[in-house]
């Protein structure tokens, strides 16, 4: 519809009187029609299936631990105590 409005306004610049309103309305109508036709064709071409898959959540497979000098063993002990690392 917006493309039809643009074309209608551009064509309406070259008309005088009340005819430009009809040209803009016709442009909107043709734009909506073409949008519907191309939308239907795109939907029919993919058989209604989208090209992405949605997921409910994102879960990390692994974590990297970054610790300052001297705190590595303490961090490892805390992770082992929390059950996140094997004993």
C-alpha cells in the first residue's frame, strides 16, 4: 500500500484539480493489491513454513572460568562444592 501511495503521489504531482485524489486512491488500491498478490505468492512458495526456528531458552554447553592469580584453586573448590565440577 505504501509503494502504491508513493507512486500515486508522484503521479499526482503532474495533475491538476481533484483528479490527483483519484490517482492517489488508485495508487493505494493497486499497491495493496500487488502487496497481497506477492505476499500470497511468497507464502505459497514456502508452503507456509518460516525460515527460522524459535527456542524457549538458551543453555550453555560449557563455561569458561577466568580467575586472577592465586584465586584459581578457591574458584575450583567453590565450583566443586556447588556441584558444577566433578570431585
